[in-house]
């Protein structure tokens, strides 16, 4: 159920409850992204979130940007064992070796995608014909954790060597990067992003 902000009586998606989550919801979530660096960032952060809350990852985001070379795929792809050891010791990120190693491997896979398709953006947005899907759900409708499309994208990403991209993670990625506008129709951002 969308919440009303006491300040401005703004209706939002129900999950935006803390100041940090409200700022993320109001400024970023669902806005179509076409920048490869930003898309790679969300790909890695959504994978890092597996088993955790998004608010945890959002809280660690600035540290992630610093230690993951601002998510420039070409830089992350060059990370070696020394980087892995430093990252595993950094309390400012999720210190999960599989997630850290997958981020580095994913950077390498993204470079291959960029070479083949021209950009990560071109590869991803072709699944929605370059335009965001619009769910148009009311606050009473249940938002799915996966769809047939997130299943397909997940399979394709995994076939290209990208890890931590199960269908649930891919669907969350699609929501975050604006490939689908999943703001409930009562939310003020639904119309703004649909324009």
C-alpha cells in the first residue's frame, strides 16, 4: 500500500519507508538507465543483495563504488588475487568470496558483451525493444518475484558467464534500471516515469 509522506502528502510504493529508501525510490528506482557503467553497477549490487535487504546494499553503495573502481567494467575486469584479498577484508562491503569473485568475472563477461553488441545497454534493452515495460499494477496487486522475461534474461546472462543473476535478481535489476516501470499506479513516480 503506498504511503503518504507527512510533509507533502505524496503517495509512494509501500517499500519506500526509511529516508534512504525514500530518496532511492523518488530519484532512481525505475528510471530508465542506458549507461553501461550504471547498468554494471546495478548488476553487481543486485547480485550482492542475494540473501540480504536492498537497504543493506544501499547503505554500502558508496564503499562499493570506491573499492570496485566506480564500477567501470574494464577496471574491475583487471582485478587480481590481491584485490580479492583486500575486498574480503573490507567491512564496508558484503564480504562473500563468491559474490566478490563473480563481480570480477562478470566484468570480464560484460566486456565480451560490449564487444559483441556494442554496449551492455544494447544487449539488455533489446529484450524490451528499447522501451520500458509498464506493469500498471494497483497497490492491491501482487508484484511478481520473476517473470518469463526475467527467466529468459537470466538464462542468457548465465550462458554468457555472468553469475548471481537468477531470475529474481534479474527481475529486481529490471525494476531498478527502468526496464519495467513497476511503481504502483497510485505512486507519484508511476506517471512521472511513464511520460
